[in-house]
C-alpha cells in the first residue's frame, strides 16, 4: 500500500464533519487552536504507538488485545480490550440516535424531534436493530461501498471549505463570525475543560492505522510518512472546516443537532443555489454513508474483541461464528446492550432534558468519556512494553526515555478528558443526577460486567477441562 492510500484510509476512519460543528458550537473559535494541539499531543502519538505495536507483533492481525497483552499481561489486556468494546457500544448508541435526527433533516429539511425528543431513543432503538440485521447478513456487500462513499463525502466537505474560505479571501462574502485574538484563545475554565474530551473523541480511531504497518511498500520509511500525512490532513480538515463554518454561520448561534444541515444551507445561499435542496441532498449523502459505515462498524469491534482473546474468556455462544466469520449471537447480544444504552437517556428526557441539542450533548459527553478509557490502557501498555525492551522494526522514536515520556503525556491527556466529560453538569444550579450517573457510571458498569463475564467463563472453562 502506498503512503497516500494508508493516509487516506486513516483520514476516512477518523474525520467527522459533525465534530467540527459540535465543537464550534460549544467552545467557539477557540476550537481552531485546540484542534492543532490535540492533533499534535494526542492523535499523532497514539497512531505511532499503535503502529509500533503492530510492527512488533506482525502475526497478530486482530489488534489491540495483543498490543496490550504485551505490556500489561492477559488480565489487564482483557480489561483494556473490553473497555474498547464498551466505547464502541456507547459510540454506536450515539450514532443510532443521531442518525434519526439526520434522517429527519434529509427528508423533511428540519429537525422534527426538537419538541418531541423522547421519540429519538425509541427510533434509535429501531435503527440499531435494523443495522444489526444488515450486519448479520454479511458486511462484505457493504464494504464495497464504504471506501467510495467516504471519499465522496470528504470531497464534498473539501468543496465546502474551499468555497467558503475562498469567498471570504476574495472579498465576495463577509464572515458571519467576528474574529479577534481573544476569541481564538481558549479560556481554560470549567466549560472548556468539560468539553475537552469532545476534541479527543473527534480524533479517536487511531487504532485503524496499526494493522497496515506491514502492508506498506517500505514500512520503515513509508508508514511514518503516512501517519504524519494523515495527522496533518485530519488537523487541517478540522481547522479549515471550523473556519469555513464560522464564515458561513455565527458560531454563537449554532445548534449541534442541525449545524451540519445549516452549514450547507448557508453555502447554497452563498452560491445562489436552492438552499433547501442542497442541504437536504448533503444530509441524504451523509445518512447513506453513515448507514454503510455503521453496518460495518457493528461487526468489526466484535471481530477485534474475539480474535486474539484466549479460549474460554467468553461464553462459547458469543465466540461462535459462521463460515464467513460473522458472530451472529454476539451481534444480537451487542444490539440488546446498545438498545438499553439508547433507552437510558429517556429518564433524563422525561425528567426535564428537552430539545435535540441538549440530547446530543448528553450523547457526546457519554461517548467522549467512554472512548478515552481504552486509550488509557494502550498508553500504559506502551510505556511498560518500551521499558521492558520492546524492539519493533518500526519505532515511534528510538530513545526509550522519550517514548516513555510521550506515552505518559498521552495517558495524562486521556485522564484529563475522562475527568472533564460531563463535569459541567456538576456545576449546574440544579444538578441532573441521572445525566451525571449516565455519563460517569455507564462505562464503568459495563466494564465491571465484562470482568464478571470473564471470571465466570474462565471458571466454567477450567471446570470443563477438569471433568474431561
């Protein structure tokens, strides 16, 4: 694989235009320097760590369990891998719910759930079951389209950036948001800290890079180039995307649930095109790409979860698969858990959480917190593996002390993200304890259940071997 192919694969896996509008709506123009910092101190180091692990274990194609086992041993490798699986469950909870709102924008041209937010979890549950059914039929059919669809989406977003920024630079359009040195500098207060994990969540997906280190034409030379290229592209797309949206719409008036639609609506007005048609057309494309991508994403974490984990770690019905490698029972078990996660926010909605924008904030908080947990384990595993003398053909840096320092920095950033997610809710005049419990305790409860499942399964496996 060429440098360009690997870099583009990583960009497609990581970049999301919704992350641009979410963070711009929340922290304003300070998102611009924040993207740069997070890319340099988080996304790039994590990608290089995973690439080094993959280079050290070329025979372990499944990924992160093997990497963490090298540094942490089997028990904590399981915990870290289960945390990764849990983070995907929480992520899928968010996308199933958000897909419902995007479908409303695509079909109706407006968010019909703003006043009936309680319908979103119910329809999100139905969406989850539908996507799981499609995944159980085999992802190979959909994998043919995901690369093409992802590229079409990226080209569309690139077009929005070029047109919006170009119109301002050429004097054809006045920026909708006022720029100043003060507006660009992050205010390191509780509000910023509480949404810092959103930035980390936006660049998650670095694990997509690892398995390809040995598929590049010259791993020692080309893979680092691909990683750096991808990091620069992702950072540039987030920064320029934020600038473009701020040129089209006032940052202070953005609504997270509809900001993507509103951006294309404003672009159409700038071009003199039918705003409703262009905005709905892009949302339709986005919904299609999402469906294709999520069908595959429903199954890929399951394969990663069960590929290298020792036999007996899970009940046999979860590890059972058909001739195509599809884990049907595990897929539907996963769907059941996701449906519960989707329905949990109903308690907050029925007790006062109103509006799609607020609901999306809850989902992003929960997803952001969950997604940093496995990176905590990966960072620790990397530090311990380098200290133990891990000698891979590809190294992030040759100096062990520098590598350890980078690993500790990544761990510290992950901890900050975990502590920050949802923290602002604790400072509210009236604290929504259901919201807080959902955000902070949800992933912990699921990880504890995973440990219990492992313990029971291993005990049964030992008993079966003893009786045999």
